[in-house]
């Protein structure tokens, strides 16, 4: 209920001077000029609670950053495994606290570096990994029992995970102590990023296979990072990113329960990955709402009893799509504000983009500056001293409630059409993302949305920024390494392992044990892909537009 003082202010506001500007969020949701207690009228315990307590709106840990800072990761990978190994050591020496692997496009699609479809792409957008031998080189001199590693890979995610486990075994590491995350989120690939291998159903089966195997053998490993990042980068709004991503998460939970898995046996190792875009408060509200929605659905809808299953742990990355090639130094400022939003939202892990990533893979200097952005935020600003410092803000709480309501409405719409897989098959998700992307681009072209250096405050000429160039030497080096590997490995053992993997797929058994044996005997990435492809087939995207 609005009081007399509010009504007086409102009259003065309406009569006052206002800029000719659309006051809306990044998602084009209208924003009121002021928020008051009546706008965020809610039960504190039910809607907010305390940090570390259900529904975790204010954070999943009671101490948050007073207990442990977020993991500082810089997404890195280029050229050969040896090239990237040197970059990892450079970053670790400068204070990075977790590793994050960027794979090249052939690896993302399950092709070896010497495959005809890999020509011209080897090592260009990430590191080339074609076998256990490459994985061993990638982490040479880096004890896998002591670091947390994130791997951004989806279609062939289980293959790369097996390479990693086998590499840890070669180092003598107890694999039950391995910590890290494999992205492994195939549903968002069909929606947005398009780095798939198999059709939807067998791809989902492999994911649940990994959930099942890892729960017993690598209990500290996050077996999936359910990713809104790529959905948002493709053009979705914040609310769509929130709802589509959580909907995918619920689908993985349901598939696992249908397999017969106890929800509490795998749910504590599910993690999320959010984009942090330019609209500061909207992004914070999105991630606070995400925690609350996940907790309530896992507890009430899926019957999880373990509080660890209710807690949404997530990694954030600043918005790559917001970076501009024009005046690239401005990207340093954009990334700093986005990083602040991630921290104020309570992220457990953060990657800050480098200023030159819209032009090429980051140089050492730009990667170091991006890391320093996180370190300054952690050690100099004081924002880590208070848990959820924006909690109770009338505006933030209203936005959080609104985000939750919009997400629940989308859940209902998806359920009516038959679920997530049905929505992918009929192109609904793809169309929704494309329409949002088109709307935003139109607003930029019409100058209704200002982008500094692009359609406002434009300057002639280009800024001279040093960029990293990846030579074609990685291609020839990888081809030579693969030839040498195939010449010295036990070919008979390779064929036996591939045959056993094929048989496990045909019998609809859990394929991870046989896949791990393939990794151990140095079967290549494509050999594993092809062995399963003969059973599962390959995905071909229908035409929706």
C-alpha cells in the first residue's frame, strides 16, 4: 500500500523533467522509477531466508566469501596441448585458482586433428585434444589432485572426461579426489550452440551413464554444468536464459530418476553456468531467482531429501557477446561491471573475458589483466565483506520475484507442448532465441539501445590492439603426434576396447567403463565417436526457419 508521502513524490516525479529515454532492462522489461516496501512485499523466511538456508536466495553457504572466495578461472586453450600447458602455468603463477579448458572446434565435434573435417581449424579456437596422450601433455607438471579443472565440452564430453580420468591415473592420483566440472550439457547445444554428435535420446543416455558412474567413482566431480551462457549468447533474454536452463536441468533430473537413480545420489554434483550481461541489477536478480527456483523444485517436485541437492552451485562468465571490436579497451570496463554483478549474486566460480576476445584468442597480457580484474574485486573493493549486500533492496527483490514468475510461466508453456525434448524437436526454443536476438539487434540499429563505440560515441580509425595469432604449425604437429601414437600403441588392444564399447552401446549398458578402457589404451577421440556412431547414428538438425 502506497502512503501519502509516496503519492506526493509520484506527483512531483510526473511533473518533473525526464530524459527522452526508454527505461527498460536489457530484456526490454519496463522499470519503475522507484521501488518501495509495497513492491517487494514478501515473507522474509519463505522468499529470502538466510545464507546457507533454504531457499538459498541469499547464497548457498552461511559464510559465503568470508569463508572462501570464488574460484578464479580464465578460459584458456589454443594450438597444441604443449602450447596451452605453458599458458596454464603462466596463469597459475599469477594467482589463478582453477583451470578452464577451451577446446578447438574439431575436438568439440569429436574429430581427431588429422580428420579431413578438421583441416584449417586445428588449435584455432582452443586446444586440440585427440587422445589421452594430448591430455597428458596438457596437464604435464600440473598435479591433477591439487587443482580444480573445468572442461567446456558437450557432444563428446564423456570422451574427454575419460581422457582426464586416465591422465590422473597416469599421475598416480586417486580419482575419487578429482575436483572439477565437465560441461556435458547437450540440450543447450540443440537449442543454441550446435556442437553436437549424436541424436537427442542416445546423447541423454550417455549423460545419465556418466551421472551413474561418477556418483560411485568420482564423487567430488561435477558431472554437468547446465549452461545458460550459450543460450544467452545466442540472443535469449535474461528470463529466457533462466527458464530454458532450469528446464534443461529438470529434464536431466527426470531422466536420471527414470533410470532408477536416487535423486540425492547425483543432484549434489549438478552445477550451473550463467552469463553475466550488461544490465547490472537484472543479472543479479536472475541468479538469485535461479537458486530459489532450483531449491524449491528439487525439494518439493523431485523429493530430494539431502540439502546439498537443493543448493544451486554455479559458475559465471562475463558476456562475450557484449564485447565490441570497436574501441576494445572499453571491454575492460564492461567486464569489470559484469564481474561485480556475478560476485554480488553469489557465484562460486568466475571467468572474466579479456578485452581482445572479440578479435582473437586472448594474449598473455590481456588474460592477466582479466585475472587482475577479479583479484582487485576480491581484495580491494570490500564487496566480499558482507553476504548478499543487495538483499532487501526493494528493486532487487522485486526483480527477483518477477524473474521467478516469468520462469514459472515459461515452464508451464513448455510442459503444455510436451516437454523440453519436444520443444527442441519442433524448433520452439530455437525460434524463441532467434526472435529475441533479432529484437535486440533491431533496437541497436535503431539506436534505441546505445552501445558505446558502436552506435554512440563513435570514433574514426581503429584502436591498435595486439592480438594472438595461432599458426598452422599446430595442425602439422598434431598430425605427426597422432601418426606416432598409432604406430606405437597396442593396435590389437585398441580394437578389442572399441569392440567392447560398441557392444556395450548395443546392449544399452552403461558405456562409461568401456569408454574409459578405450581412453586408457590410447584410442583416439574420433575412434570412440565412430564406434558409438555406428550404434546411435549422428544428429542432423531439422530446418525450422
